[in-house]
C-alpha cells in the first residue's frame, strides 16, 4: 500500500510510482537503441538527417513526458492524529494544510458523486478536505476503515 503509519499517530501517503530512476534509464536506453537501428542503414545518405530528426524528436518528447509525469506525482500527504488536533498536510507544488479538533472530525467515504470512485474526505472546522485521491478505490476503502478506527480511539 502506498501509505504507512510511521507511529500510532502519523500517517504518510504517496502515489504509486511504477517507473523509478533505474526503469527510466532502461526505457530511454532501449528506446534510443531501438530507434537508432534503422539509422545505421542510412549512414552516408541524406535521409539519415531526416530519420535523425524524427528519432531525436521522439526521444525528447518521451523524456519530457515522463519527467513531467514524475514531477506531477511528487505528492506527499501527512496526517497527524493527536488528542488535541487532527492535522492534514499536502505537499505537492505548494503546501496545503488543514487542522481540526478530533472530536468534531467526520470521515466520509462517498460511494458516488466524487471526482474519483470511493472519494474519501475529512471534514471539520468548517471545511471538507480530500485525503488519498491518488490511491486506488480499494486502498481508499481500507484507509477509510483504518482511519475510522483510529479516530474513534481518539474520541
């Protein structure tokens, strides 16, 4: 699961990352090698430059797309539970924070009607915030059950 309780009060969530740095290097290396094979037959011909332009464009576009995806997925959510407060911090491109009294916090799992299936939210202090939108529906269901138990124990 892409979340972990580091101690009984602190939950850290992060999105799945199927392509790590090593996989990225292998992908780019294999793509470059595979696309350069047709160029070997054109050595010494003018058509080499046409093929080279398309190969360079393809490799550059894939490189940029994967790097952009990796930066978009650099999200970390931290939920800290204590007797005095429940604090949710989301770090992506900017830092967002929410805090409420645990006695008044309400956990809701919307089966339908949310931006994602099984939309999980925390509400309190006049706001409703999502948690774990990047998790799979099953992971959100499990997280919701786990959070419900821990919030009940705080009360």
